[in-house]
């Protein structure tokens, strides 16, 4: 459709007026307004009855001969006087009373031949076939008014515009303003006989209408019979003055035959209307103002303001003037706000759709975050590059999609500040590179348009600490957004503890070769590990623990040779879901992870023999395998892991002695092999059995030794007394024999000594030197043994 061009005086469209003066005229048109029966009889703008579209007394000045216009539009109008252009009064001179002109009667105009091709902005009027409108469209006339409350002023709309657009397609049908000469705001005197630059005059009914030089009166627009529309007052100055009316046009006569929509002054706002009952009809003359639930009420000034504030400031200043200036503004000091028209709207829309073609349906849905983001970016100043415009739109859409109004901290968001300074946003060379909004009460979903940052965004951190206050936690009860898999340069992704559900898409990891850290733990993710995980060639941290995943740990895990921290723990669920977590034996390919430092597979249903290839994990510092179903022997090759600090294979189904090679793990601080003895439901294991190897005395860094609830035999070895850093010694519930070595008192850091439920003879008691250890908190032996520091007997 054709678009309106901007003139030097910044007026997109100017309405026509009639060159008449009347002192007693009461009604211009008698109208049956069936569409707006719900409008109150006490009109908020005109303070009169709304039964008639335009009523009471008008003082208007026009250009040229308006006789034909009057004949066409006004059947009966007593006491009128026409002012041709050469007889316009000088606005600096006094105006003398004039004589009334004869009454003019109606002279209908016949329908003209069809116009080919039709246009949505007809240059011809009602004389053309179908008013120059396309099929299924109807011709309408639009009127703009200055509904100021102070009868001493008549300044037009300043830089404010009215936009009428289709609700779904965003196609702009009209955008214009009630402007004054050359865009300058002039003020009329209180005298009814005065005028403003030959354009508009002061009226007793407190309305002003602007004229143009077209041969017919009013601005004609074509409306689709099946479409719904939005009428919106867009930003500028004096927004409280802007009122408008849209009427049907009778093609044969040019008469106005019905009021379709009406908006009144009251600040920025929008309403909806249409020609069918299926549309919302809120353009009923009620003040429509935007509520500050989605966007800030303070729009931002231009980067280089051209004027200083005038008038008295309000208590909460905004960009919009809330008080009338005390004296007229000269043209050279007027605000230089841009009037955004059809060209600008389509330019912005085309830029966004060119960058993200799949966003079209979302942009057409006025309730979508993308549409709200579009509305916000369109109403900002447009001295932005295409890249900046797209970037701010995506951020605004992200804001609306995650309930930004309810965030804990949102400093800078949706303001004119550089988006790179908004809270949680970081940029590199002007492009968004980081989004860090952990535990900030985000809720909703991630818009797919963040994929537009796939070459720039490398950090997304939207997770929660495990102990974060519940009222601050981010919540995304949704499947893992597949769009994240399109961020090819993503290095860090944190969505832990946010409520994710469903399984990881099979191809999710295919394009994430740069990803280094992935935190998806403590959610409700289900399903198997996707085989696309092999593409994570740069991954160093992979946390998928605390979910509901199951299936085997697939052999593709061996491709992650950069991996340093692998956590798949706590996927076992003892509930009605029947989910057992990860199952089956560990793949031998796990031995390829030679950079692995932490391997946590606890609390699953893994089984079988621990693979010998685990001895190749030469960088390993923590091996946590508790609460699984591992069986048979402890691999002696684990003794090669000299850097190992934590070895926890407790609560399994092992039947094994402790290999003496484990004495080579000189970095070990924790050795936990407890509760491997099983005799239940017909299944029996010996657990950790045999004698304690004396090589344990070589573990000089050992702090915690737990081998309780097994089948150990033999005597308590004295070499334990060489572990000077030992704090915890749990050997209870075995078959060990005494005596209790006195040298254990050399373990000066000892806090807990539990030796009960063994085979220690009653003649042997707890050495007094142990009871005198300064850090000792808990000591237990069988009640038959003497002990001055023991508990429980």
C-alpha cells in the first residue's frame, strides 16, 4: 500500500475543514449512530450529547471556493458566511462582524466510473466507484480535534500523531497529526473572531480542527470489512489534547452516515474497533491510556535535546508536558521529535523480519512478547543502526517473555540508556555477549529470537543457587528451549534449579562445539542422554544431576576429552515413577577422559564391574560412586590415581578386599567404602572383606576413613596411628579384633572414633590417651569394654 511522506513542517496528514462561519448553527449532520449506543450521553470531550457527530457553533476558515463542498456535505445550515482565500482576515487585525450568507441546500453527486487500480489511501473521494477503495473495503472519513481544556489556547497537537493500523498485520492505514503552520505551535486569543494563521480558530465548544486545501473535507481512508483495527495516540507533546472521530461515508452524497470509532484526549493510549461484531469495540469516546505494567512510563529524551524545559514541572517529571506554557513557543525552539509514519513502521518491521523471518506470526499476535517488544522499540527514537534496533528489540522481547516488570532488579531496562548498561547485560564491541540474571524472579519462557545473537552471545546465566530465597528464584517450567542449541558460540549456560521439564532434544548439542560449561542440574529433565553429546568437544563442566534422567551412560561420553567435571548424580527416584536413574555398566570409553578431575555418578542404578580403564583417569581428584549397584572387585588400577583426593564407593554391592595399591594414593583425604555388605532378599555380598592393609598408613593426608558395615576381619592395625590429620575413624559393624592400639592417640585431630559391633575382647578397653584427645567429640565401643569417654552405654 502507498505510504505518507513527511513534509518539511513535519505534518504527515492534514485534515480538511469548511470555510464557513455560523453564529446559530446547531446540527451539521443528523446521524443514526447504532454502532456506539454504549457511549455515555455526557460526552467527556465535548460536554454535549454525542447523538450528533459535529454540533454546536464552529468558526472555521478554508481555502478557495467551498460551495460545492457545502452542497455535498451539508443539507441544511442556516446563517453561514463563506470566506474565499483572498478575503481571509489578518490574524493581527481585528475582525468586524459579517452578514450571514444564504442557506445552502444539498446537491447530491452521482457515482463516478470505477477507479483502476483501487488504493487504500484514495486520492479521489466518494465520487469514485466504491470511494476508490478495494473490494471488501468501505470508505470512511477521519476527523482530528484539539480537545484542550483551556479555552485560551489552540495549539494543535504539537508533535503527537494518531496512528490507525490493522491489528494483526500491523499495516498502517493512517498516521497524521493536527499541525499548525510550518509545524510551529501558535496560540489563539480568547476572542471568537480571531484565528491562527488561517488554519484553526478558537471555539466555544473547546475543539479545534485543522483544514487543508483539498476539494473535499476530511481525510478519507479505506477500511477492510473483515479486519480489526487499533487507533493509537503516539508520543509527542500535549497528548492530553488529542481527540479523533471516524465516520462512514455515503458514496452517492458524501454525507457522514454513522460514527464508527472515537478517541479522546488523555495522554498516550490506544483502543480497538472494526466493522464486524468479532472485533473489540473500545474506541467509544472513553479515555484510553496505556498502563505502566509492561513498559516504563518515562520515555527517554533525544540524545541532544534542543529545548529547555518550560512551565512548572510536575512532581514526577516525564517527557510529556503536563502543564500549559505561560507564553507561546516560537517555532525555532519547538521540540524536534520525529513523527513516525507508515514508512518508518514498515522500515522497522522489515528490519526485524529480515533478521528473523520466523517471527512474523509472533509480531502479528499483540499479546506476544515479540509484539510488545516491537511496540516498545517503535516508540523509541530511531537514530539507531539496524543492528542496534534488532538488539534492543530482542532484549525487550526477552524482558516481556520473562515477566520483566516483576524482576527483583531491572535497572536500565527499557530506557534510552545503552542496552549494554542494562542490569545483567554485557556487550563486546557493542553486541550483547552476556546475560547474567541469576535468581532475579524471571518467569515465563525464553523467546527464540535470542538465536539472532548466535555469533556474539557466549554467556547465559539464568539459574538459581540451591539455597536462593524462593521469592527470588527464576522459574522456567518448560522443556529445554531448543533455540539455545543454535547459539553456536555459547561457552557458558546456567539453567540450574529453574524447573525445566521434558527430555533434552536429540540434536540439541550438535552446534555447541564451543560450549565449555553446562549447568542443567536440579530440574525435572527426563529421558536419555542424547547422542549428540559427542559434539561437545570443548566442554569442561557438565552438570546434569538432580533430574529424572535414565538409561545408560552412552559410549559417546568418551568424545568429551576436554571434560574436567562430570556430574550425573542423583537421578534415582524411589517413588511411583519407577525411575531408576542411569543404569547398566559404565562404558570403557570413560577412560578417555584423561583431563577429568571430578566424576560424580552417585545415587543412580549403575551396576556391573568398575571398568579397568578408570585407572587411566590420571587427573582425577574426586570419584563419587555411592548408592549404586556396582559389584565384584575394587580395581587395583585405581591405585595409580596419585592426585585422587576423594574416593567414595560406599553403599554398593561390592565383594572385595582393599587392594594394597591404594596406599599409593598419597593425595587421598577421604576414603569411603562403607555399607557394601548385603544380605537381603536372597542376595548376598561380602562387602569389603579381609584384613585392613598396612599400606593405609602411607596415606598421610587422610582425614576421613569410613569402612563400617562390611566384613573386615583381622586386628586393628597400628599403622592408622600414623595418620596425623585423621578426623573420622569409622570401623564399626565389622569382625575386627583388638586390642585398640594406643598409638591412635597420635591422631591429635581425631573427632570421631566408632569401633562398636566388632569382635574386640572385653579385656581390651579404649586407651585413655584417646579419650584425652582435645578434639574428640564422639567415641563408641561395645558396652562390655571399659571407656571413660564413650557414648551410648
